[in-house]
């Protein structure tokens, strides 16, 4: 799920320039400190919007964790094959 889809879902319930600006601050956060700061802004605006984003973030994190794990396993297999040489 991309950020635009999350924003589209959020926008159905929480409209306005303020939510849009704060949402994109969260999405563009480049480190954990900024992310938490901007999520706090969402929470201060509307607790339900914050809960909505938290749930979406957890769902996305779970998806990416699975994909990341598979990528790591694939890289390990490639490395092992290159070390073993042709069979």
C-alpha cells in the first residue's frame, strides 16, 4: 500500500488543509524523531485520526517486514551458491 492510498483513505474521514499538511509531514519524516513529532501533531488534532494512521502504519510495517525477510533469505542463498561454486 502506498502513501497516496493511505492518504486517500484518511481523507474520506478527515478533510481539510491541516490534516493534509500534517499527514504529509508524517509521510516525509526522514527519521524516528521527526516521525514521532509529526504523529504527535496528528494525535493532538484528532485521536481517531491518529489511531487510524497507527493501524495503517502497523499493517504496512508487517507487510514490509515479511518482504524484507524474504529478500534477506534470497541474498543469503545467492551468497551461499556463489561460495559453493557450480555443483
